[in-house]
C-alpha cells in the first residue's frame, strides 16, 4: 500500500502573530515553524500502517526551500521519502492542484491530509484534492482501518461519530483521534540520523489558477481588561451576564 | 444570478445556523442588487425561510439523500447554483457543510473562503474578512474567480428578519452512482445532550477540578444553563472526561455566546480553540492564570465554593425571571 501524507509548514502555536509590509504579509521574524498539528496525527497513523501492514510512506509539502527542515522532521518521524513541490502555497486550490499531480504521478492508494492548518484555517485542501482526483473523501476523520482495498473510517459529526466504508483510493482530512495524542510519534536520535539519508526530491510546480488572495491582514482589537467579581458577590456576575453581556 | 445558500434542515426544522445564513445572505444579495435562493434536501415546510429574506426555495427530495453524503450534496449545491446562475454561494460552518464546500467549489471552478466573519468588505472586487491564525488574526481575502463560495463562520452574524416570498419549487437533480461510493455503516450520537457545536453556552472544566469524581457540579451548572459540557486537553488525555468533550486547538472549536472555564489555566492552544466564543468567564484560584488575560469576567476563588454557589444563585435567578 502506498500512502502519501501531505504536510503543511506552519508557525508554532505559541508564535506571536504580527504582520509586516503594510499588513500584507505574515511576519516570520523569530517564528518557529512546525508540522501542522492536524497533519501530525495522520503522519503517525501512516507510520503505524508502515509498521503493521508494510505500507510505503511518502510525505509531501508545497513550499519553498525554507520548509525542508520541517519535511526532514517528518522523515525523522518515520516516513520513507519526501517530496517538496517548489512553489509558494498561494491558495488552497493552487496547493490542491500541485498535490493532485503528485498523487497521479505516484499512484498512491491513500492520501492523508490534515483537515485544517492552523495558520490560514482554510480547511479546503483535502476536499479539493479529492474532487480534482475523483477519489473517495472522508473529512474530520478520527479513525481509519484498512484491509486490502477497503477502508473503514470514523468521521466526527456534530454531536457524535459516524462509521463509514469506502474503497481505495481515498483522501482523508484527518485530525486528533486518528491517533491519540499520547501515541504521537516524535523523532528519536536514530530517526534524525537516518532522515538525513532519506530522499527529499524537489519537483517543479505545474501551472495552476490562484483563485483567492489575502490582500490584507488585521490583528484583533485589543481586549479590555477582565472584570473581576468577588466570589462573595456572584449575584453581580449573574447581573452582568444577563444585563451587560446579555448571554443568559 | 441570485445568491445561493444551502440551508440545513434537521429534525423537522431549519437549524439556527441556516436562519442566520439566510439573514446574512439577504444583506449580501441586497448589496449585489439581487435575491436569495435557498436549496434544501428532504426538507418539510420551508416557509420559515421567508421570514429571513429568502425569495425562492429549490426543494430537492430524494431518498438516496436521506443521510448526508458530501459528494452527493456538493453535487446538489453545484446544480442549484448553475440553475440560478449564482455568482455567490454561501454555506454554514457546520461539519457537513464544511465537508461539502471544497468539493462544491471545485465543481463550480470557484474560489472558496471559509471562516468568513462579516458582510463583504467590497463586492467588486469581491473581498471578505475571515478568521485566520486560529482566531489570533484576520485576513481580508479577495476572490477573483467568476463564482465565489464562502462559508459563514459560526456565530458571526445574528438573525435578522427581512421579508421574502420563500416561493418553493421542486428541484430535480441528476445524481451519479459514483456520488454514493461511501456508505454509512453506523452512527453514534449522544442523545438528549446539547452538542458543543450547537450550544449557545458551554461549561468547561480543567485540571483544577482535581478528578473526574468532581464533575457533578460542572454537569449541574451546564444543566441549569442549558449548556454543553466541555473540558481541557489534559482532562481528556487523563480520561477524566470523554475525548469528545475536548475543546481547544486540536479538539473541538467553540464559537458559543458564553464560555465558562472552571479550573482551566488557559494554555495558548486551549484559548486558540475557544477564542471565537463571544463572552468568556473564568473561575480559577490562581489570579495569575493566563486565562484571566483573555476573559471578559473572572472570579478568583475556589471552584468548589464558587460553582455550587453560582448554581444556587442561577436557579434563583431563573425562578425569578420565568
């Protein structure tokens, strides 16, 4: 079974969010970049399939040379090889088009993406990729089992869960639950050493439309200080929630 | 050239998010000098949409669509949009609508912007403001494609009554077998409980509660308020509460009107996930807890004293006000 894991290179959660160049770009100064958390769950699950079912795991990222350190982390976690499509991830559709070329060229059975990246929160690449390829697609995926060419998947729905059956080939929009947080793989010394020798192939991008563009960024309005209420005066809290905030 | 919306109908009525969607779409349609058409799937009485400005309703009825299927529903939205010559298609941010949105966008060769928080900044060029960086920033996104698909962020636009005819007509769609390649084997839903996704109020507990045996008061507080219960990641990892209650960056997002955090210090990942909630109340013994920096109201005190007292006073308040 050939698995392709799509990873995004995103600012670490604790990064300070600032904008530069007249508020038209995210300021990367001093920012640590990591593998998108939703992608990490899928990557660990792919490594599980490698160890238990002999799957071959490739990771792919659409980005410039600055993403290679992040790609190497994925190799250190256990992926067999990596591909970087040399282009700025201009928008979700553009990225999906690049990934579609990679999938077609490599003939993958399962494509695992994160449901949403925590930088732009687009939540569109897995669905667009599946639509471009005409592959079965399960979003908000919190569980996947594969036997031969058949998959059983669990999708998180509002208020519960749904179990689905789908044939391969398949695209998954994964999130926490596809593996548990405590089972996330982290790179060990051996992984880091071997990552250096694994293939990281750079592919040129294909031409594709860019249909959306972030023209400006804004920070949220500064928050006013918290109103503290004494534990002896909870009537006041209720009063404020009812009359001021109007939420009860 | 109307604005096309997909309004979700469930358990005999339109979801609240569908009515908020209609209210938003009406304003967008007015700024474009056009009308609002809603497409529904296996809906009953659709006249309520008229109260929120919907002028026409395309009613799709097909037993194959009884259960949600993203590819098939995306096909429905695409065909409805094509029939109407719609240039703007607006969806809710429910799990199902977000699942079908990117598929519909590709089908319509449309640009897609999710998490849209306000009416368009401009209609020509078409620009919308959306949440980004896990609620720590916004971006103004321009959609340059002929057809534009946007998803309205949860709880970002309230109900606004406007008159519309909601003239209903049956709409037959052409579905392919391939649309039904994925089959639902089973569903598991917590019955009777308010889901975090739909809740107007969420009551959430953290490690400060010291153990799962202490959750009774959280559940009781939630019950008095008609709220959903939630928890922080450490609580979920420790299996004190079901994993489905975990809210935060890698858990469920919260966009309720009110979020009450009890015994939660306020790690950045937690705040990122709940930041879209409108009003935050923090109850914690530690005055230095980072959560107080983003809270609207705070009580520095022992949860084991404060919460039971709050429950008692809320019951009095509710009795007095009803």
